[in-house]
């Protein structure tokens, strides 16, 4: 089964195809994809977002979603097992400390793992 997920991020409309022989798995993967990709900045609530990429000498590709208004960003990570990926937390660069600092600290309920939620 093939499902196309369309998502507007900033001024760009993206289409992602999810394919899996098992319809239920394809549907789950499409929902996960849609939920993973933010369309609003958590720091300032702006929708003025843009993807940036770069590649190092070893051909590793790095992807970052940046808010063009407040400069908060989320880096994309790849799961160690399988082909999955995820976005890390929203952060901002602190010029004084020269460190990335989280813009949002989850509450105890929000920080629970998906497995801990009883449904």
C-alpha cells in the first residue's frame, strides 16, 4: 500500500510517499511521519520554517529545521537500527555560553515514553 503525506513547511509544500505491503503498517508509518515533522516553531509559534542540509567529507548528511523568525532549530537524527529517523528537541544557540539550549522543557507527563501511556 502506498500513502502520500503532504505537509506545508514554511513556504514549501512537501510530499512524502510511504510504502508498505501491510496496509495497517503503512498507515501507522504515514501518521508517524506527519506527526514527526513540525509545521510551527515551538519557541515563537511562527510558521516561517525552512530545512537546511549539509554534508561532511565522509558523506554524512545533516538536516536541520530552522525557524527564520527566532532562529530556534531542530536537528534530524537517524535511528541506530533500521531506516527510521526522528527530530531532536527545539534548541537555540546561546552566544554567551556557546551551547545549544532547549527552548522547551517538557512536563513530567509530556516526557513519558509512548510505552508508558496506557491506551
